[in-house]
C-alpha cells in the first residue's frame, strides 16, 4: 500500500510501509510530528551510500538510543521515489495472464 503523507513543511512523500528492509536508522528518535500516533521515528538511510530512503517507526515505549533496526513491533516507511525511479517504472510493461476457463 502506498500512502501520501505530508510533513510539517508541507512536503509530500509517497510512503510504502514494510516490516523488513536493508536500510539503517541514524540519529535520534523523535515522537513529535509522527505520521503514526504512538510511534517515534528515526531517519533510515542506505547502509552503503547513506542516501535517505525513509524512516523507521517504533512504538514510543520500545525506542532505544542505539537502536538502528525496527523491532518486531516497529516498521519502516520507505519513500517510493527513492526505491524506483519514475523513468524506470514508466519503462515496465505489465503483461496480464491469459484468462483461464474452468
């Protein structure tokens, strides 16, 4: 599911929520301005190039300062355009399977 969410600066992000990913959390946890009530957030970056890919969301009571991955109760919100470029997605052809008769 893709959700369009806006931050306090009115910047919109198309966000995909997932339970597992390869990005790593950096910086501090923040509970203010969370898109998900009851959850703190932390920036999530590519471990290789350090590009911002999205955020980790963790229940407020579960956050630990040194935590860089989501726990079993947390999740990741990834910015769709950081995962796949518009040019690449426009080049994809989706073939529909032939209808089967029963």
